[in-house]
């Protein structure tokens, strides 16, 4: 059974390499079907298999106090800081809303050591987040910082986890 990428039948080799969901089996399948088993293709496939996956990151800068509080909040829930950041960004993307940034301090210049990095799983999420930030009149970094800062006062994750614990 072929993957959904191959079953579409119109995926070129170049597009396949750029496709985030592509696997080595997809590449082998498309090369096999097109009869393009050449040394060049095999070298490219081997190189592709050795490539580390690209880092797709979104940064947000916070004050030193907020940064320390965010770290403590993440550790309180036994999460890595980047994982909490990712969770909050994905929540904002799915809800298609950002916090009211007029009340937040994240847009001012903050020293670089106070950076929160969220690792996203695919480039589409980063593009969607950038679009959401642009619609709100923010840079993606300012939007991420506003989400992180808002969570420190809203404590959405605390409420979500307490609801889950009460139901069980």
C-alpha cells in the first residue's frame, strides 16, 4: 500500500524531499515507480536519510523575572520549557487568537539571554503562527512572547490539568 504522498501521483522528486511528511519509503516508492534508479538518485536518497531534521523554532523574549517564572511554571508541570512553549503556541494557532498584547510588556526590547524557544514539528505551523501574528500587527517573536507572558497570569494549563484531574 502506498502512502498518501505517492498515491497522489503528481509529486516530483524535488517536492517529495521538501514535503515534511515524506519518509524514506516514499522516496524509494516514487523512484521505483518512475524507473529512475540512478546513482545520482541513490546518492541523494542516502544523503537525505543522513540529514538531521530541520529545526523549526519560534523564539519569544521575556524579562529576566518572567523568564525565571516561566521556567518554574514549566518545571512545576514536569515539562521542558520548550515543550510548554510549543503547547502554548499550538493552542494559540488552533484557537486562532493571541492575548491582548496592549496589556503585555513583551514588545519592549528585552536582552537576548531571556529567550524562550518553542520547537515546532513542521514548517506549516510556523507559517500559520507568523500569519496569525501579522494579522494582530505583531512580529512572530512578539506574538510568542505575549503568549508566554499571558500564560503566567492566566494559568490556562493549571486550569486544564485541574479539570482533567477532577473528571478522573
